[in-house]
C-alpha cells in the first residue's frame, strides 16, 4: 500500500468510527459517586442534607449529559433518574461488602479503612455500579468502568458477572471474573483467582461460559475454576493453586497436594550458592 493510499484508508476509518465515549467523564462521575456515598473517601464531607441533595442533583444532571453521548435503550434523563433511585440499594450492598471484608481480614481496622483504602472494596464498588448500567442495556460504558477499576486495582471483573451480597476480596491482585460468572452471598476470594471459561470460541457468545459459586464459598490464592457447567457447592473451600473444571457438592474441600521436600544440614548456609 502506498503512503497516499494508507492516508486515505486511515481517513476513511476515522470517518466511519463510532462517536468516542466521554471516558474520563464517566470515570470521574464514578469517583464522585463513591465520595458521595461514602464520606470516608471524600476530601470534604458535605455539611448537611441540603448540600447532599444539591450534590446528588448535580451528579444526576452530569450523568444525564454523559449518557446523551451513548445510544441508551431508554432516554438519558430517565436512565439517570433510575440510577439515582437505586442508590440506596447500592449503598446498602456496598456496606455489606465492607462489613464482610472487615469480618474476614484480621488486618482491617474498620469500615472506614476498608472503604477509603482497600482495592478489593473499590473494585467491588465500581463493579456494582457498572453492573447496574449493564443490566439496563447501556453499551460500552459498563466495560469502560470495569477496565478503569482493573487499571487501578489489578482486579478484572466483567460488568456482566452476577455477585451476591457480602462479597469479600482479600488482596485481589490478579483476580479475573468472567462475564457469565455467578457468585452467591458471603463468598470470599483471594488474589490470583480465575473464574473463567473452558473455551473462548466466538460462537459461545451469549452462552454461560463461566462457573457458578454458591453461598459461603472460600477460594484461595491462585485457584482456577473454569466452565459454565461448573458449580462449586455452598460452604466449600477451594485451596490455593487448584485447577477445577468439574462441579463439587456443598461442604467440599478441594486442595492441591504439593510435594515439598525439606533437607537439613549442619551448616545450611554452606549449601546456598545463588547468584543474583
């Protein structure tokens, strides 16, 4: 392809491209929402109910404006009002998540610390907001928000994933939760866990490809659970580094037995010859 033909091809691609999303605007709006719902995160907590109402009204107007740039299935103003009406439920769900993290993590000093600093809580919060938009059929924006959280925390949760109440992510780096995953209530997941698909063939789009995790399940670091027909029964524990592609009943204990050998010498330092 000649240089001129390349320029023409690029020009045509730009002309045919979909209108860009106001990505920074949506990400800022998500941050503002968390600061509004949880004053522990805000630089300046709001003074009184009038200030809260005014700030919420501005947030709703800004959301409406941004949604006008997206082809939403319902009018932007109606969708924004619906989101605002759902905020009490969203906040209650997130408080349950924060309480679950506090209860499960001996290092957590309280809800204020979890809400203000824990990446697991942040990823869950943005997921629940993005999932609400996903359920309402808003295109592209839910994935934009999930990738924003992914960039900030290293936790990759597809906005389509369905997650029950009192969800705890401990540490969190490297977690991957796929689009059709279903997680029950009171689940706890550690870093490096993958809830993925057995196959990534395109013809499986729209089919359940990711596992179902029932209530009160704990999944330890590095475990990989794959497949849309895979169900982890309630009150089960999945050990670290387990590779699981089949269902297990409730109250199961699934673990990987590593063969570790320990040797002893009178002067162990004499055997150390690492070069770095």
